[in-house]
């Protein structure tokens, strides 16, 4: 963990620290109190960690808490209709159209593709010279881009540069990204750059959409096909060309986010050999020939516990759930005046002393079925919660499960001594300076 300030930072201190690592701006009080009120450049800032309060903001009174305008603006892209920018009925319509394209039934047929890509990555790792250090975080970015590209457009590799570029979006914060600055006073360079890049990708998107809407199209029914041909049963229409551009760019910009915990799985396994041994035993018992299938994925229960506990400690989006109260409200017994900024910080919620016993310790048994059944759904937010839960959560879990199953069945990763490991985040979490490991082949035990 990065060091925690013992006291709340001043606004200027917060800006300086958060620009470098937003996790390091979280002070000790946040991990002890369930509802905290502070001032941030004259604005009332309320930090909510109480699960009932989180449910109120993200579910029960969702329409009263839209996302902050200066954060939404980062994801305006072409027409401003993407799900990370839209609000109200426009967002609901897009959500109805897109949910079926990424739900569990839609993505389960992608298991063989994910196995193939993970196996190729395992072969590359196995071919490295013994003892050669590698940055696992950087190496896994290749797997993430490839699997997203195959999901989006099958074997058409023209999408890979777009996914590689937008997978790093929005990048480091600038000062004005952290300030509630009026729209007319905000610098336009990032917005202009985003629009310029959206226009650059427009010809590619037009080609891909036209191919998949062509009556004689005989290619795979990939994500772009499902998006291009989605129809809203209630309204009887689909997404326009401009709306498709925005949603494809939005999904591309978030395609790598949900896999950010992947390097942390190997960090935690390397530092907890008993957990690693139990995981290996499950994989040896359940995998047929070392490859998961749609039938075996649900049987990897301990692997799912490992993933859940990893995302508790290292959530994909650790700090960015911020809302603005449109009207007065009561949240977890506290008054929320109109205009207040409400912050829900997964990094804090997941390590809160009143929600988790020994919260900084890695323990997959927290997510055993009996333990998970008695815990509030709103104490664990790896993909957000409520109606705005990440639309790609099912595919992300499938990607994580297949990648860890294939790689852990074949290989071990050992931390390079003397290399500090520290999580850092702007929006997405990552290991500062990389995660340096060596690779060892592993032999599974006979069944």
C-alpha cells in the first residue's frame, strides 16, 4: 500500500498528491468512519462508506445523483451519447440496447478464444530464458488488447491500435481534472484532443459498422455485430451511426479497466504460497488438459474467491465514483444538501475497518459462499453497483478466470528481489514502476 496520511490533507495538498497517486491521498480517518463531511474549494464533499448509504446513492435514489459534469466531459467523444457521458433516459435506452451484447450468455461462447490467447501467452512466457526478469504488468497488456480485439471484431486486427490507445484513456490527471471548474472556464485541450482522436477512428468504425449491417454479412457475430444490430424492444429502434461511434469508443476506453487486477493476482499468489498451492490443486482436479471450458469455468470456485479477494484489495477503479446531489436527501441517517458532492471510494470501502476484519490481509475465504451470503452487496464494488454496474463485468470475470486458470496451470511467477511493489492510480490501478517477476514452468499433478 502507499503510505496513508495520518490527517486529512488540505485541498492544495490533496491536489498535489492525487495528481501523482490518488490512493496516497486517502487518509486514515476515511478507513475508520462510515460518513465523513469535508470542504473542497468551498464545495461540500461527503465521503460515504456505509453500505446502506452506498445503496441509497447508487440504486435507490439513482436519479438524484448524476455523475459530475467535469468527469463526464472526459468521455464525451464524438456526439456525447456514450454511456459514460449520457444521463437520464438517454443512458437508460443505451443500457437496454447494450446489456444483451455483453451479458453472460453473449460472452460464454468466447471461452475457446480466450483459452487460445492465454495459451499463446503462456508459451511466450515459457520460452523466456530461465531467470530473466520481466515486467508482468506490461506483458499482460498485450493479452488484454488481443482478447478485447477478438471480442470486438473477431480476426480483424484493424481495431487493435484503437484499443491499445483508448485502453490507456484518460491517462494522468491534470490540475483542472480535479477541480469543480465551471464549464466555460475549463481549458479545452483535452476535450479537443479527444474529439480529434474520435474523428481519426471514424472511417474505421464506419467500415466495421457497414460490414456488419450488410444484409449478406457472413462473418462472426462479434461484439460490433451485436451492437450494430441491437434493437430496443420498447422503442423498436437501434443505435444510430453517431451513437454507435460513441459507444464503441466508450467500450474501447474501458476495455482494459476491468483486467487491471490481473497482475495483482500473481503478486498475491507469489507472496501467499499456501493459497497458490490450493489454487493449483483445484486447477489440476478440474481442468481437462489444462484448458477451461464453458462447462468447467463454474466449477473453479476457489479461483473465483482468489479473484474476488484480489479485486477487494486492488479494485479496477479504486477512486472514481463521484456524484452530485440534485436535491436534498438523507443518506445513512445523514443529511445531504442539494449540490453536495458525494464520493464513494472503493479503495476505502474495500479496506474499511468497520466492514472487514483485518482488512489489509489477503484472505480468499472472505468470499467463500457462506461468508459472502451474509455481507452487504454494497460493501464490495469492483465493478460499481446498482443499475450503473459495469456493463462488461461478465466478460471481465470470464477473461480473468480463463487467463488465471491457463497461466497458473502451466506457470509460476516469482517476484524479483529488491523491486518495490506499490499500487498507484489516476483512475485505473497499476503497479508503480511495473511488477517484476521471473517465470517458472510448473508440472500439474496426475489426476
